[in-house]
C-alpha cells in the first residue's frame, strides 16, 4: 500500500442520508482544502445512511484516494459517535469538524487553522448570522445560557460543529469511552487554550435536518447530564425546600382544623397542591432515570459503534490487502 503523506490537517465529516448535498459539498470542500497549501485528509463517516450516500462517498474516494478516507458504520449511531469514529482515524495535528450539509462553509476552515497556528488547541466558532428556523435559534440560545451556568463549559454557540481541535485534545478524547456525549463539550474539557472565532453560516444546501424536536431534547440531556451533576443536585435542593414548605402547610391546616374548624371549600386548593407535588416527584424520578440510564449504558460497556469498512490507501494498489479493511471493528 502506498504510504500517504502524513496530513497536517484532518477534516472529519459525519454523513447521514445526505445524498442530495454531497456533490455540492465535494465541489467546495476539496478546492478550499487544496487552497490551504498543506497536506490534508478528509475522513467521511457514514452513519448508516439508507440513501445513496455510501456509493457517492465510495465514488469520491475513488476520485481522490490520496486525501479521502471513508469510515462506514453498520448502522445509525448518531452524529457524535460518527465524529468520534472519525477522530480515531485522523492523523493530522489539527482536526477540523464540520457538517455535511454546507451549513458550515468549507471556505471558513482556513480561519480556524490560522487561529490554531496562534497557539490555541481548541477553536470554536460562532455563527455570524444563523440560518435556522426561528424556534431553533430561540431554543438553542436558551439552552446555551442554561448550559453555561451549570456546566462550566464556555461555548457560545453549541449547535455549531465547525470547530478545530489540537492533536493533544483529540488523543484525550480518543481515550474516553463515553456513550452519550457531545463532542465539542468533551473536547473543551481537555483543551488547555480554547478560543472562539466568528464564522459565516448558510442555509442547509439540500436535504433536510436530521434532528427532530425529540432528538434535540435528547441531545441537550446528554449535554447537561454528561457534563454536570447540577441537575441532580438542584433537584435535591428543590426537594428539600418543597418538603419544608409542605410540612408548614400541614401544620397550618392542622391548626386551622383545631381552632377554626375544617374547611370544605379548600379542597380544590389542596388538589392543586397535591397535583403540583406529583408533578415535581415525577420530574424528579425522570431526572434520576436520566442518570441511571446513562450509568446502565456505561456499565454494559457495549461497543459504541461498529465500523463495517474503512476505505483508505490507494485502491489501485494490488500488492497487498491494505487498501480496504474488511473486518468489522467494534469500539
Ligand atoms: N448526522 C449524522 N447522524 C445522525 C444525524 C445527523 O451523522 O444521526 C450528520 C448529518 O449528516 C450532518 C450533521 O450530522 O452532517 C448535522 O446534521 P443536521 O444538519 O441534520 O443537523 P442540524 O444542522 O439540523 O442541527
Ligand atoms: Mg445542519
């Protein structure tokens, strides 16, 4: 197998049912990286797409085997698992992540790299003008603020994957066996000198968002519970305050019963209060469940994802079997 030049920059891109947009992505990504004037590699990770994405990626790999590698999952493990699998394959000193849908313009990559060259080991980015639906923008602003407060992770624009990481950060991330995680936050934990820059943002070029409201909520639970115990602790504080208050209420009602007589008209108020507490309790159980669920997943220690194939090296080389790795690898 021909030994490829060791890349300085590795670009990791998760791909899930992106057949409509991949051609456009290639048309802009490769020239942008060629223009950097330094050796690079692009690692596409196909996250179990059910459309033609795999054959489009394979064709692209055939066109540019010198700089392209493709990791194929055997199923859908989620965007963050795909990025982690990509990280395992990277060799560059600088690793850049971006989305396949062209919401992160490839022409912005050089800005991240210039910033990394100044000695930072984590360059996040803030979208200058967000091109997302109004509710997405509002919801993610609110989540950003909440996360800032409870996790000590300072990421201004969490929903944005256009980021660069140093080799030191990537090596540490590769040692983590986290199951539910949020890559930018995990990497932030290991960064010695993080910074952020402002980048352009575009509308999704083709296809549609892979995130439903439901999966966005799930993702935010991953972020909150994966990096902070505050939700759990906040709840025990709330629980304590609540039980004090309800104890007071019991005393007041008892005294009233003894000295004023029982009150029939207050029944509905009591109902309201009881329902309120039931809600609180349910929420508390749910929150505990969030953590227990994660502990359960972690202790099972199942493979987080399964790589079916990695397309890499020169496909035309017949001299050994190194071009395509055939066995399934579970990580
Ligand atoms: N993605 C993935 N697996 C998934 C969902 C999404 O690999 O289960 C990829 C998707 O192909 C894209 C990136 O993650 O490259 C971001 O997805 P999307 O653009 O749908 O998210 P949004 O921009 O709406 O947050
Ligand atoms: Mg997108």
